[in-house]
C-alpha cells in the first residue's frame, strides 16, 4: 500500500512478494499429542530465531507499548484530549503540559495518546478487513483457477492501478469524513495486494505433494484449503499484515494531514501536523509537529521491525 | 513476443476503461455539485441550467460514453469553478510534475544504485551496515514526515525557496524542484538500494562472474560491466513504475511544498469538488501508471528472454 506522497509512494511488489512457504510440517492427522509437541517446538524455534534480531526485539517492544497505550488511553491521558482552550494555545512543553498545547489549545500529550488509540483501531480494522476479503478471494482464485481467477485478478489490476492515496480520498469523500469512512476506504484499496499474495501462495502449494496426498485420500476442497494450504501460507500473510499496519497508519495520517477523513476535532497525528503547518516555520514551534511526527515514525518503524523479524524467524530459508 | 505485447496492450486498455468507469461512478456518488449547500443557495432553474450546460441532465451511461468519446479528441471538459478547459489546466501543471518526477528519479537512482553496489560488494562491512540502517529508517519514516521536516528546517535557507512561495519573488524551477524532489527521492532511493544490493549479491554468486574473475579480469570490470548489467534489471522495473506513480501526482509532497503540479491541482480540486478536474487527473494518473508498468513489462521481457517463455 503505498501512498501518493504519504506512505512510501510505491511499495514494489518484489518486496511484498509472496515468500516461499515454510516446509510443510509433517503433522499426523488425529495424533493430537504428537501434533501438539511439534507445534510447541515450532513456536520455540521461531522465538529463538526472532530473539537473535535485536531490531525485531525493539520493534516488539514498541508494538507492546503502543498496544498498552491504545488500550489504557482513557486512564493515561492527563487532560481531555479533545478539550479546546483558545486562551491557552501553542504553549511550549512544560511540567503542566508535557508536550505543550496545540494550535487549538488542547494538551498535546493527551492528543498523542488519543491518536495512538485511533491509529491502532483504524489500522487493525483496515488490515483485518483487507485480509479477510483478500485471503478469501485470493484463495478461491488460486484454487479454482480459470474464470474466477481471471475475474479476481483483473479486478485487482483495476484497483492497483489507482494511486493509493488518491483512491482512498475519493472513497472517503463518497462516505463523508469519519473514522469509519477511512477504514472502509483504506480496506477497499488494500485488499487486492493481500488477494494477490494469497493467490500466489495457493498456486504454489496447490501442486505440492502433500496437497496431492490429501486429495488422494479424498479430502474435500474446503478441507484442503483450510487445513492444508492456509496454515502453510500463514507466514507471508502475517508478515504482510505487520507491514500493512504501518502503511495504514501513514495513510490515515496522510489523509488527515490533507484535511480528509478523520474529523477536524479529533486529535489525530496527521491532523495535528496539518493544523500546525502554518506556524511550524516559526522558531521554537517545532514541538507542534515533532511529537506527532515522532509518534507516526516510531509506530511505522516498530511494525516494520517486527515484520522484518518475522520474515527471518518464520522462514529461515529466506535469509 | 508480438503476442505478449498485444495481450499486455489489451489488458492495459481494459484496466484504464474500467478504472475510468469506477472514478466516474465515484464522482457521481459524491453528490450533485450544483446543489445548494450550507449558506449557498442555488435556485432550481439555475441548477437545471448548469446541469444542461455540463450535460449532466442526460442519463448516466450516456454521460459516461460521451466523456469516454471526448477523451479521445483531447476534450476533458470545462471546470466548474472558472470555466477553463480542463485539458489546458492539466497541460499547464504537467511540465512541473514531469520535472519533479524526473528530478526525484535522478536523485534516487544515483544514490540508490551507488549505495546498493557498495553494500553488496563490501558485504557485512561498516558501509553495508550503514546503508542497511539508513534504508530501514528511510522506508520506515513516512514521506510526509520527511517533507514536513524539510519544510520546517530547510526551506528558506540558502538555495531552498521559502514555502509558501510569494508571487512577488521569482524562483527558478530548478530551485523550486529541489526540496520536493529530495522528499520523494529518499524513500525510493532506499528501496532501490535494497533492490540493488539484493540482486547484486545474487548475481555475484553466478557462475559467469566466477568465470570472469578466473580469466583475470579486474574486480572493477567484473563489478562494473558483468555484474552491474544483470543486477540493474529489477531497478529498471522499479524506476519505471515509480515514474508512473509520480506522474499521477505526488499529492502530499506537492501540497506540503505548494508545488504547482498535478498533485497540488488535484488537492485543490478535491477541496472545491471540482469534478471535471478530479476526473481528468485521476484518469490521467491511472493511465500514466498502467502505461508505464506495461512498458516496463515489455522491456523486461525484451531484456530477459526467460520471462517471455512463461
């Protein structure tokens, strides 16, 4: 998901390209105890490889902190993040207002925390929506092939031809400015990438020997896709999901920066920067944009680090 | 080869037409541009006259087909605000965006390719780690944060013009293009550096490189001639698609620096609900992207015979 001007303008497909599926884990069907032990060992292996990557650990820390802030935001904010006080605007950081106050006199620290919650809710919703639609359509297209495949793939062609941000702006304008509109717009623009990713995975796995084995013992198509193909396609999808969260955060902030999407009175990160843009060239007003900009950057970096770490640990062959 | 080109061409035309239909329906869903809104009251007969003037009294399929037909004659309609020809508005800002796109590409190719080669040739050295860290940061930090940073700290200093620009100060285009071009180039340079490093490392493992070294060629010739040519292919692809994306208007970057390009025009048109201009720019952006990725595909098949076969 790249965003005209905002998030990386182009996310080259090579970089999101379907990664090779991990070795099919021989998991005897019905043999619960054995399967369980295999799984536990697998997770330990993944964690052991993940731990080796220091940046991935930093990323994990960031993600955990963000999650905590997002969940406990109402308790953590010292002030009402939306309360404006036009008599007390653009106060520099102080003991009273840690990050100062913004152009509308809101406490910037509370605003950033509120923005964290907003960013997490929106980006998670976008990624989940896009993944559900994308995985379903991609799996069907890849497994069934023929007409359905052509239909789904040509549809993704059309959607991918739109500049990401511009497409999102149009969709938001149709639904009117609101948080839900942003979620819908970003999900509409994001599903084709996950559909293609999933289709590539299914195409590669469909012809593999263990799937053929499952087919030969008479497993139904649904069972083959859900039990045999999906679990082996999880790694690239998970990596993609973590990458996408960062992209969704930036996309929402970019939209809000342009004054589109999240309503003006919400202290959203991109909004905060957009509202400060008139005064940011005045010396000493840096804090107005630096704090929200830091929040966005730390978030995207954190999720990117985790995605990188997962890439290395879920599939050692890729190293 | 001919079959491949034809198939690709048909696909491109299909995507463009389908995308234009989507935009058209999207704009229709945006609502009536001539309706009364807020304090602005438009009498019904004026609304009807405006609709008739812009052909919006006809049925929706008719409007779309007319629009599609007009595109081929270069007629993109007239804008709602100042009754200018949309095609003229577009051609007025297009050179600016073209300059910006090319400047950004020039910067990111030079930086990206050099950094990628250095990182690959001296793998695991200090410079490799340095490049890796920089690319990670450049990809992780959003373009618009970089743009805001440059706007807040660099514009107005030395050769970098003040933003928002004053209409009494004449700024040559090559100065004006600098900051937005750098902003756009940073992310792309990082992607190119990574691509270049990866493909260079792969190529360096190839047998023909060992052969070249074995027959006593200098390291310089091995890297510069033999390895470079084959490892640059993914970069060519990336750059081609990147140009397509940039031509459609870097809306955030151009808006931050108030750069008079396609993206900034689009931003202003969206604000004013100036539908003919939005339609023209979005369709233009789609065409630019589709055509360039088609060219890249064909070029790729031309450069690498292995792809043609599949």
